[in-house]
C-alpha cells in the first residue's frame, strides 16, 4: 500500500468521529445511569467510564498498529473497535425504545451510526488492501 495506508487521513477522521459519538453516549449513560431503564444494579458510573476507556484503547492500538508494518492487524482491531459501537443497541434488549428519553435514544443512535460508518470504511480498506497485497495469490499482509 502506498505510504502504508493511503486513506489514513479519512480513517483517522472517522475514528475521531466515532470516538466522540461513543464518548457522548458513555458520558450520558454514566451521568444519567439511574434514569436508563432496567440497567443492571452492579453497573456504576465509574464502570461505565472504565468500559469507555477500554473500548477506546482498542481503537488507539488499532490506529497505532495500522501505522506500523502490520496494516491488516490494525484494520482488524479497528473493525473490532467499530463493532463495539453496536453494543449500545443492548439498551433496547433491556427496555423498548419508547422507554428511553429522546436524549438517550439520540446518544445510542449517534454512536451506532458513527460505528457503522467507521466499520464500513475499515472493511472496505481490508478488502482493497487484500487485493493490493495479492493475498489471494499467496502474498502477505505484512508490509515489507
């Protein structure tokens, strides 16, 4: 891949957008935890913030690895990072959308939408880079 990953600028922008959307949802969730319907009693404000930090670390590591020689590994980590953004839909397994406030629904769907855009972009990069490296012909994902 030219310069390891030619689309790093847009990738970084989409990661940042998803990170912000995720932060908005997690902050709202942490600060209004008692108002979210049917949340587990063991869940605390601190645990919500800790979960966001762990999820965000996956994205940071994914970006760092993508900039290294192991582009596919980094992209796969970023795909996992984006896929974690769909976990917010779990709120609707606990209570229907109508049981959530407008702001709750907004933050959930804001995170999910940003995650979906990032995931599609990352998967596109995976398939494009796979063709470029010639993996189907026995090539390597490792950049030499």
